[in-house]
C-alpha cells in the first residue's frame, strides 16, 4: 500500500504512539504524524521512527487533520489514531472496498453486525447514535458511525472539500461535505480496541455541543 499515507494526530501521545508505530512497522505506507511544536515529549518519543512529523500552525483535532490532508502526496489517505484504538489489519479491507466499489471515502463503523468497541462508553454510544441519526435525517448520510474518524479516502477528493473545522466538528464536516459534493461514500466494519494509555481527549458535553452547532450551520449553509 505504498499509495497510502496515514494521518496520525498525536497530541500528548508520547506513551501510546511508539507502540502504534511498532505495530505499523511491517506495513508499506507512509506515516505523517501531526502535532504541535510544543509537544516535546511526543516528538522525542518518535524521533527514531520512519515517519514524517508535521507541525500544525494552530491547535485542535480538526486543525491537525486538515494540516495532515494538506501535506499528503499519495493517492489515498487514512486518518489513524495514535492511541492504539484502531486496528491496522482492517486497512487492507478498507482500501480494497474503496478501490473495488469505486468509493471516494470509506468510513469504518463500530455499529455494524459483528463489530464493537472496547473504548465506547454509554454516553459516547448515545451521543454517536443521536448524531448519526441527525446525519441520516437532515443530510441523508448512510454511514452508521458518524463520530468515528477511522476514515480512508482519495486525497484529491478530500482536498477539494475545503474542510475548515479546527475541533472535533471535523467528524461531521467531512461526511456532510462529501455527501453534498456527490462523492461516493461507503462503510466498513471495524472493532475499536481499548486505548493504550491516557483518557479520551473528547469532552462529551462540550464537544458534543460544538458538533451539534456545526451540523446546524452546515444544514443552513446550503
């Protein structure tokens, strides 16, 4: 998969990221790690790995992903967590599905049959159900896990979407704008593993409100 680049947002992931990179060592694709220049511990932890370190100019999860997409030069990209929760063995199926079914984006889902999560909580489960429902009703999105950003896509398509969210609203901005651009979207089965270390960086209430407001703005924008 030399035509694939992983975009790995890695804020304060000095403990988890080396283990993730160890697991990725035998996979043939590029790895772009995006973080803040002030995150010295994470930078030091990965300095001897075969990866590119990209410094974001601002702050936030969405900003890191937008910077990552901007710097990708391969035909395909994939957003990949630095905390160990994503299984790289699922990548072969995801890229095969994208190529064989001629999708522009494939969104992994924890809520298909025989899927699941070791990291989901009751609050995040309910929140994801609500936002996924809103995505189906107001934007006609057919994905089943809208807040799960294990996403693989065509780089040229992503760059055309003019994504601008700097926070976790990126999760809904990407599929909504892709749908409105008449791009072909598919879903892939996934199982989310327990994170290696640390707590979730998502504040369920605060970030949930940001995501809701983002969906409202996107709904009335067109």
